[in-house]
C-alpha cells in the first residue's frame, strides 16, 4: 500500500478497510499527500518521544474530508451544532474543524487526541498537544511539498517541533496576507503564541 503502515487500535475498522475508505474519499494526489504526512508524522513522533503509530494514523487521516463537497460541509455545520461563523470560511478551514465529524462517523475513530489534532491541523491553536504539533507541521513539510522555504521549514521542524510550528504559522500568515485572504482568528492567536521571537 505504497508504504503506509500503522497499528490501528483506534477504530473497529481494520487498517486495510480504513486505507480503502480514505482512498475512496479523495483523488490520487491527495492520497499520496496523506501517505507523506503519515510518514513525516512518524518521523516527528520518533524525534519527540511520541507514539509513532498514533502519529502515523493521525497524519494519514488528517485530510480525510478535504474533498467532501462544500454543500455537505454546509449541511453539517448547520445541523450539527458547529459555530455558524464557520459559514464565512471554506473547505480550507472546514476540512479540519468539521472534518472530524466525518472521521468519527465514517472511520469510527473517536480518540479525543487524534480528533483534536485533525481539528487543529488547518488553523493551529494557542494550546497545542505534541500530536497537534506533529500533524500540523508534518502537513507542511511532507516530502511532496515544494514551496520556496520548505527545506528550511524541514530543518527547523526536525530540530525543534515548537520552532517548526512558529515557522509554519509565520509562513501561512504571510501567504494569507499577501493574497488578501481572510485569517481565521485562532490562527492569528496561535501566531502570537508560537511565532513571536522573544
């Protein structure tokens, strides 16, 4: 399965079923990205004394809902008690925060730590667990990423996970501002916590 492996003790589905469901929910390019994030999450977990299998699983499923239709997201936001302010954003934000709804219902994963890491992987937060940081950073630096500065981002993240979070947030904010895109409030708060050099 293109070198994707993890011990799945977090879902009643077998690892093979989980992989098949994920593959069916996205195009080949996105699936390859998820494998890259899983492998990078494992590496970051190893460097930070964290459960490698749990990190690899969270990294693999982080984008499970990325290609869910906007209509379906809107329906879930309206009917499942999500903050209605989310309707002012799009799939870039929704696939993390609202994506956990699909992961719980379709992949049957309910582990709070995994769900929180997926919820935060698009926006970051002021409070972040080790797993939150691993998935957030792995998504940014996985081997398929080729943006200017990615090599420095990898070097920073592999040396120090917190610095990796700060580097990524600064880079993300710069991109959003340059393109005059709306900044999700938690991302701004997270930037003020993790990116400011003291």
